[in-house]
C-alpha cells in the first residue's frame, strides 16, 4: 500500500501562531508519551518567513528542534507522500525534508536540526541553533558576514557537522 500524499493548503499568513498553538495542545495531551524530552525547552516558532514564496522557519519543542517548510504558494513546496523524504536545495545547503501531516496544521515537511534533543542546553541554546541554521541555510555563503558567534567558535562548518551528528 502506497503512503498517502500530503497535499498542503497554501498558507497566506505566517504560520507561527498556528504551529505554537498546535504543539502546545499536543504537548498538554500527550507529553507523558514521549520517551525523551528536554524540560529546559519551551514551545516556540522561530524566524518563520517566506522563502521563494513558501514558509520556512524553526520549531522548537521539548522533544525536537526542526527546520520546517509549509506551503505558501511558492516554488520550494512539493507534495510528497507522508513519511517520504526529499532533498531540497536552499541557498546555503541541500537538506533532507520528510513529509508529515497532522490535524490542525495540515501538511508540512521537516528537517531535524539536532541529532538528540539533549544537545540543547537550554532555550537560549536552542534559539541560537535556530538562528544559526536560518542564517546558514537561507543565505548564500558569499553573503554571510562573520558574526559574533563565529568569533566565539560557532562556524557554518561546525553547524553542519553538528547537524550531521558529528563532533567538531
């Protein structure tokens, strides 16, 4: 049996509040079901913006930190079966995205930013991972300016090594 394709309705407005409300409700109803959570993390949608007409941002929860893609009528979105992975060429990287669909959000695609949720020491660290990911992934390498984080040892290369589960 073929998995059902996740067809997404086009979102005209920033999905941040819808995502936060959904994951708060999900956490309240099923939070005890998760085998691994990081109690230092809160539920927060970070940096959602239109990229090539679709919505891209990071969702932080106590059980994951993921780059998310939602249809906005642009060129990034492509309908694929739930659970199927596709590789998406973004300005700063090519990343795997997996299709999902849940009531309340509809279809979306996600790419994990942390191999293990325990890698985020606290919400500030999760925010930094989200900000670093959005900067590295959505900007062309030639346009990236050195930031204070890079001066402290946070580099684009280091970020992608962490994303791949490797240590610096």
